[in-house]
C-alpha cells in the first residue's frame, strides 16, 4: 500500500503478503500521514496464477478520544462565590456523570478550576439530557474572568448540544 499527495511521488505505508487464496483478505495497518492518493502496488506474481483485485474497502478506525472543552471568558460584574453550569448532552455510549463527563468552573480565567458535581435534571427532545450542578468557587484566587471546562473521559462517545455558565 502506498500513498501520495501528487500522484507521482509514492511512499510505502504498508508492506503485506497475500496468503495465496481466493478468500477475502483483511490487512490492518496504521498511518499517521494523510495522503490524497492511495494505491496497491503489486511487485510479485505467483507462477501460473493471475493476480487481481476485485474490491478494496478502506476504513478509518473509529478512535474515540477524550475531549476537553474550555469556554471563552465571560466577565462578571462582581467577584462571584458560586458557579452553576447547565449542559445539554446526549448519550451515545452509556455515560456515568462525574466519571465519564466532568464539569469545572473558574473565576481567574482558567488558572484555577473547581469541579462541579453534575446531576441529571431530566430529558428534552427525546433522549437528550439536561445536566446541571453548582460549585462553591470562593476558595479560588480573586477574579471576575469566568470560564467553564467540560471534560469527557474513558473514551466514551457522547454529543454535547450546548452549555451555559452562571454565577452569583
């Protein structure tokens, strides 16, 4: 298997050997470079055998990764002591609150974070959930530059449809 970005300079990305059968063959390999063109380059043919490829299917592995979402800065009129978050979330995998998804608040522009314990407030529009929680942020350094942070953990698949932060 080779890859190219100009259809003339080719780079080997996988070197495999066919098992000499007419069965379906599956080859798995990893490549960190995105190419515009791919080709299967056959260099050897078995004696008195025709070499042919009927179909090639290439798939990208669904590699779920954890996510950290940090909001823009919101300026509070006065230094707040409490922060409240509301998250509109939809499970794809089974999600455990405060384990697979966590929320945090900061009043010093993201230098210090306090975890907000999330609870399920119910559903909307079918299977989408309303998650919310409040945290005491009075122990953080002084400040009025508010931010929220949402983390997904344990490579769980979920959809975030919106979030809001308020403070007092």
